C-alpha cells in the first residue's frame, strides 16, 4: 500500500514530509517506468518547523511518484527501469 501522486506533466516535482508519522521510500516514475528511487526518508520530528523540512526531487523528470513505507523498495526489489503495472482491485 502506498500513495500515488499524479502530475500533469513530467518535471522535477518536489515532495516533502509534512505531517508524516513514519519513514518513506519514494518511487519516481516517468510514463510507466521507474526513473529514480529515494529510500529511507525519515519522518520529521514532531514540532519541527515546516520551513526547515527538506524537499525531495527525482534526478530526472517524472510524472508520477509513489510514496511507500521505508523498506518497501528493498523488500520488493524495486529497481530503476522497472515497469509499473496497473491492476484493478475488485
């Protein structure tokens, strides 16, 4: 399980960890292919000033990003170049 962010066009879109309660991996996707991976992003300390939170961006343009719990990328062996497969959940 994770959260999918869909952007209208490919770019170096930024993601920050505001209000996150657990660490994340980010899977950056361009047209159905994994183009970058950011692993083990720590959840911010409670009461941390949002102005000080880092913004995470892919190394190449992406039009989708999937946020998953930290460790998912390693556990599921997600690699650069992997293809995204959409499945209907019935």
